[in-house]
C-alpha cells in the first residue's frame, strides 16, 4: 500500500460513521488539471490553448459530479468505505506519499448510488471514471495511486455477501 493511501485512511477516520471503514483510497484531481499547467514546453500559444482546453475539461467534470450531489476538490482523496464513496479535501503530495493530509470531508454518496468505477491509462498516470446515478465524471491520478485497490474495494463492497 502506498504511504499516501495509509495517510488518507488515517486522516479520513474522523469523517467516517461509527463502524464504517475506509477500504481503499487515492489522491486525484478533476480531469483536465494536468493539461492546464503542462503546456509550457510547447510555447506560449500552445500553453494558452492547452490550458483553456484543460480548464474546460475540469469544469465539465466538476459540474457532472455536482449534478449528482458529489463535490470534487483539487487535490482530493477519493476513498471507498464499506458503505460510501467519499471526496475529501487533501493537501498536495510532494512525492512518495509525503505531505499528504486529509483536511475535510467534501462529499459522500452511498455505494448503492455509485454505478461504476473504472480506469484507463494516461500518458503518465491514469484516469478514473466514476459513474454516480448514471452520470460519469473523470478524475486523473498519478502513477503510484492504488487505482486497482479502489476498484476492487468498490466491487467487493457492492457485491452481495
């Protein structure tokens, strides 16, 4: 388990309900965040265009999440408990999980409202598509994030005992 995941689990403990347990977690940002700041090598015009496109992607994903009552932060911890999907405001990791701390609970939805959590590879990292009540929104995560652990924890908690 990544050091940041354990820090998220420890920090989230104050925001879970009695008897609830965080099963897996990762640090994420709304999709488009990397694109807004990663265009410096292409010159000023390319940077401005990339930043505008990235900003639109972020806005679209934040609005999609809000439309189903789920708020996103940047950066945020996405955590799966045995009952709910949580969005937690988190500090930005420095590297190897250093500097990660959970600040506050932003949003939570029952797992029964979450249709799916899926991932795809991205250039350097992955995207995670979360679908809540039929509405998908996309997050981006770094290479060290425990995406498979989050997906497995979700599927395990959703499956009938």
